[in-house]
C-alpha cells in the first residue's frame, strides 16, 4: 500500500495518541506492569468498529457525521438538544484538552531544547505559543494533503520514538505476551482499564474521520482502500500506546520509583537507560502533543460546522474561525498557566454524556437506509451494540469521576 493512500486513519491515530494517552499509559505500566496490555488491545478493537462505521458514513454520503446527524434527526426538540450537547462538549471540551496537548508538546520540546530564549521571561510556558504557531500554519494552509502528510510524519516519529524507547528498556517478553493475551484485573485497576479505553475511543475522532474520508475518497469502490488505511493506522496507534505501557512497566514497576506525569517518565529514564531513552521519550511526547494540538481544532471545526450547517471547506471563513478559536484558547490556557478547574469539570461532564450519544447516533445511521447496500450487517450490529454498552460504562465512569463518586 502506497504512503499516498494513507491519511484519515493516520489522523485518528495522531489524535488519540496525545499527552493524556502518554500519561495514562505510563501510569498503567508503572503501577500494574504489563498486566493491562490486554485493555489496549480491546480498546483498539472497539475503536476499529466505531471508526469503520464512521468511515462508511463519510464515504457513502460524502458528508461528515455532524451534517448527517443534522439532516437525519428530524424531531425538533431532540435535534436541538443533541446539537446543543455536541456543540458544548466539542467547543468547551476541546479548548481545555487543547491546552493539555500544547502543554504536553511543550514538555517534550523543553526537555530537548531547553527554554525559549527571551520569551520565557514573560510566559510560564513559551513553548505553547511556538507550537501553537506551527499548528496554525499547518491548518491555515487549507490543504488536506499538507495536513495529512504532517500528521503522518508525526505518527511515524512517535512510532520511532516510543518503540525505540520500548526496546531500549529491555522488556520482559514473557510478561508482555502474558499481558496481551491473558485478561487480568489487579486490585484497584478498574478505573485505569476504563481510562485506557477512554483515551483510545474518543468522540471527536468519529467526526474527524467521517469528514476527512469524504474529502479524500469519493466513490464506494474506494471502500477497500478506506479499510486498509484504517486497519493499518489504528493498530499502529494502539501499538504505540502499548509500547508506552511496556516501557513504564520495564522501567518503574516494582522499582519503588513514582511518576505522576509524562515529564517524570522522560526524566526518570536517564539514570536507568541513558540519554538515548530520555531523548526518544521527549521526542515522542513532543510528537504526541503537536499532533493532537493540530487534530483537536480540526476535528472541532468539522464537528461544529457540520452540526450547525456551516461550510466545511478547509479554507472557508467559518471553518477557520472555529479551529482558530479552539487553538487560541488552548494556547492561552497552556502558555499562561491557567488552571480552569470549573471548565475542565464541565468538559468532563459534557464528554461523559456525549460519548454514548455519539456512538448511538453512529450506530443508528449505520444500520438504516442511509447507507443502502453498505449498511451494517447483523454481525456489525452485534459489535456496535457491544461498543455502545462499553460507551455507557465509560460515560458512567467519567460522570462519577466528575462528581466525586469514583
């Protein structure tokens, strides 16, 4: 398969491997060793089911998920309730998470290059501004191929960095395979398992995938190419996440070393495995942050413009206004060191409600007459039902965490 045939699947992989994934996977490995690798295998499987349905919707209808929800949800009050929920969750949630993406990329850049000369005297995180400008230039190009190639490069860079670090830490291969194929639940690991799945199954990626598919391919005869892109890119993203878990397990599990962030992971590797491991981890963290910092505003623009009936042309004023707003808010949150606790709480609640709603809409659109001969088969409906139940569990966990129940 030629590199030019990849794209939308790589965007999804670049989006879900962000700093949050790095932190979650690192803590999973440090606290439970290789025991939870099976959870990532499962999450990749669930992600493939959802993104494949999203891809078919984008290819067959030549429109994004947002447009399809708006056009097919005819009940007045239900339609506006759904649009309001999606708008608030995507707009507010992604603004907050964008701050986290930029902060994560900044940690990697600082570890590699040190502080930004001069500017760092006035800003608590000057690298966030620099990285925000890079993301701005990529998105402002309005060229889907430029955006795709940039993010494919980031995915490849993450692959080299995180897989390279994994091999440097000399993993216990028996433990790795046991963690992948044997389902185990260590004491206290339930929320970590849910978090690992939640970092891979991401609502806004469903919007991103359907819209980007409709821009790249125009005929249902392209469905085999769409699936090849998907079934290579998503598992590669899962492999990167598994490498992070295994790296943290090799380096920290059972060694009485505590980590609380991705920055701790990068710094703590140096005395154990040398400069090479530290630099590779920093490069991976930078790539994870900047790729998610580019895809989050892009996904927001596709989702919000679609559900509001605005233009989804990459160069339109409405499209650029949405992603620029998300990007600017993220830069402000990260560079000024703002701690938007209330906003983060609201984003967590909104996204907790949003996930099963989006999965439900996706399933509904995929089994009906909208897709014609490409609608779900009975076994695809069975798999979709399973993932829908999982999304409800994830939603309950997210809401419980937001309200202090977990």
